[in-house]
């Protein structure tokens, strides 16, 4: 794979949340190739500033119709949780607070 392909695989996986198996199918390479490529980009990042190249890869992907996933929304007011018997209660809470 070319450097651009490897950067694209990295962006698809790390920024867009695509599974490696799906990236492999998309790029018509093996899962091992995708995994190795993503590791290689991580290695490059230790010695190089890849911000511009990663931004170009992201723009290319978005130009193909992909969009970044929305962050999850958690509604804690709907949470009904109480610790089970013998559960450790976080510091700063007493047992009565944990059961409310």
C-alpha cells in the first residue's frame, strides 16, 4: 500500500471508527495489511508531524461521502443503578447516597 493508502486506513479506523475488516474490504487488501499499516502510521507519528497529511486523508474520505460519527449522548437522569451487596461505593459517597 502507498503512504496515502496507509494514512487513509489510519484515519478511517481512528477518526471515523471503521472496523479494520471493513477497511480491508474497501481497499481490497488483507486484514493483516490494514493492521500493519495502521501500526506503521502510529510509528511514523512518533517521529514526524503528520497533521497535514492526516487532514488531507480526512478531506479525501469526507469527499467520498463519509462523515465523522456523532459522539454518543448519555442521559444519566435515566440511569437506574444501585450497587449490589458487597459492592464498593466510590470515595465521597456513603452507602445511603449510593442507593438513591
